[in-house]
């Protein structure tokens, strides 16, 4: 297993104008009526949410569109560009490209007052476009990411002799994460006393929800007692009630000295019963702690002596 991070479940938000970007938190399809896929009044948010191929394609398309527009403006007045072929769109386009980039090779140059006005306008446009593009690229590169690996499946087994829900996660970076705080929520279908059908969230208390230092792996544990929303659950009941687990994490990246966030989800079929995680942490001959992240999702059945009490 090269990448322990689970990619099986995704959240797709559908609008009346299209499908939004997927998020890796569990397959949970939503429909929003009256909402645009892209809010063009907030182009910065759009640029940051695009995938890298879409972002690069959009920037290239804008570059070509701007140069094509200025090429057409140059062609309005014949002779506006010295040494350019009469009516040649390609000459006007490449001259526009050189002007927008403020390169100016010198073979072609503005030859009339009109040509100088268009070239000056394009230079101003090119400087502004370069500044905007630089800011967007920096914004995309500078966004901190937690890089947390999650086990492919959550498990319901036994811990310290008690039934428990467990989720194993790992720090995917070489650097430490500090002051890590997690919250686990179960979301299931329910009905009110009036018979209305709705999704009801349940907070699942964890044995430990705050970790001062997170260098390797961490198994989150929720004990399933009489007060737990998962008391008496079975694989069939989880599917019937469409129960989904959502895990949110907030930490401080020591290297970047900034806060990072992450969220992950498990669908009802991604919760294994009667299993335990195989050991992923060991110690070498010199006493060093070694975490094998390729074993993050490996499970094995509980032995009879570990079975939960009736």
C-alpha cells in the first residue's frame, strides 16, 4: 500500500448550475437549489479551489485570450505595427505576446500613435496580469496542509475489555504536529416525533481528543457504552440508518508555525466489526521507535479471548 490515505469516499455538492468540487470526507451527495457553481464576484476563491490542471489551463486560456484581443485591436488600424505583415493576425498576436510580457525583441514595434496607445495599454495590462498570477500561484502554494493519513476502515472491536470504535491515523510529515485536537461525529438518518425525516448528528466522545505532540500514529477510541449513540449497532443497522462518521482535526504545524486543518469521513460500509488493527509501531535494536505507515490500514480478526462481553 503506497499511500495509506483512503480515497474511497468523496463528498460531492451538486447545485442547480452544476457539480461542485469533491472533498475527501465521505461520499455524501448534496443538492443545493439556487446556488451557482462559481461565484464570479469571488474569483480568488474560485482560483484556489480549482485543481492544478484546471488552474493552469484557465491561466493559459486567459493569456491567449488577452493576446488575441490585443492582436485584433492592432489590426483595426493598418500599419500600427512596424515590420508586421499587412493584416497578419499571427504577426499581431506574437507582437502582442512580446508586449504583454514586456520583452520587446525590437523587430516589430508600434509605428503610429494608435499603435503606441494600444501597446502602452497592453503593457499596463501585462504588469497587472503578472502580479495577479504571481499572487494566485503563491496563494495556492502557501496553503498549509495537515497531510494526515487515515486507515481505510474504522473498526468496532474491543479495547481494554470494552466495546469500542477505533480509527487509526498517522502524521504523514517528517515534522511534528503540535496541539492536535480532534472531534468525531456520527451522522445518521432519524425521524422527529412529528414524523419528519432528517439527519441527526451525534458527538462521539473520545478517550483522548487532545494530543500535545503527534509524531507518528494515533488510534482514536470511542467506548461504546449504554450512553453511546452507537450502542447496539450492527452492520445492518448502520446501513439502514445510513450512519456516517466524520472526523475533523486541527493542529499546529511546528515547521510552518501555523494552524492546519483536515477532515475525513467513513461511510456505513467502511466500518468493520470484530476486527483490530495490526501493530504498525515497533522498536529497532537501538531502541528507536519505528512507525510503518504501510500497515496503517491492516486489520486482523479478534481472537475469542478478546471478544466483547455479552
